[in-house]
């Protein structure tokens, strides 16, 4: 399926009204597809796999802002630490400590989002409120990571009220911790939630960063 440039332009216009950042989820897609959106002005791209992200970063323009949006293993952090723009799925203090360690080695401060578990599916990762509080109490010891906000993935469900309530819950946690995030990062706090199927609802519930793939690139290609 070719890149849906019409959908892209519509989504960009839609998100501009709420000043919401679009992360184009380009996992498994060829560089040519990314470049098609790049030439339309897209600079934020999200990848799930470390090797694919490293390869694309080496081959594509250097002003692309690379977002790692998959489940990141601690032993893979070193490969993306030199260049990653934002790590979305930080779901443990151990992982945050490793990101800090690799950031020091690269003389960088790496921006991160803490992932909160809001869905019913056990397969989804994320922190609960207690674990979030634990990180908040220890983050001041980690000088080379910057917590810029929270992110979460809602249940894959046709029950719209369930999904909306999950977004509301994440927004409530975000609101509760906004002052801390702002104090820690000195950046506008980011609430990231919403994908191709639910991004409009997520924005209604306060999201300022959405991750959209299939609407732009079609279904992912698992044969790569």
C-alpha cells in the first residue's frame, strides 16, 4: 500500500488545531515511505525495533527526530543512546537507570516518557501508581535522563467508554504530576496517548502526542 499522503495532510491539519505532536509510526516500513512523508514536512518518526531504528537513523536525514516506542530491553539501550530523540516506553526504574548510564557515556541528557499501564490486557507494559511514585522519589539521582511526561496505551476494545475512561485515568495521573514533570524537565509536560484507531478520542481527553502508523502507511509488513 502506498503512503496515504491525503490522510497525512488531513491529520496534520487536524492536530494543528490542538497543537498535538504527530509521531509517524514507521516500523517495518521502507526508507522510501519515510522519505515521502519527510518531503511533506514530517520530522518525528517512531520505531519499535532497535536494529531497524539504528539502520534507519544511519541512512536517513539527520534532522529526523527518532522516537523509540517499543518495549525497550536494558541491554539494547546502548545502541540508540547516541541519537534517540525520545524514549516513550520507560516502564521500570532499572531501565531508567540504564538509560542514564548510557546517556552519561554519550555526554547526553536523554528525554523519556514514563509508560503507565492503563489497559486491561496483561500483555501491555507499564507502571502502576506505586511504581510511578517510586521513580518520582529517585529520579533526582539520575542527572542524564529527563522525564518529559507520561504515555499509555488503551485497551484494544470496541467499548468506547472503556477506552475513554482509560484515557481519563491517565490524564488524571498526568495532571497530578504535571508540576513535578515541569520542575524536573523544564519543558512543557507531554501526555502521549492515542493511535490510529483512537487518536481523536485521546486528544479530546488531553493527549498532546499521538502515534499513528496504519492510517499513514497501511498495515505493517511482518515479512521484513
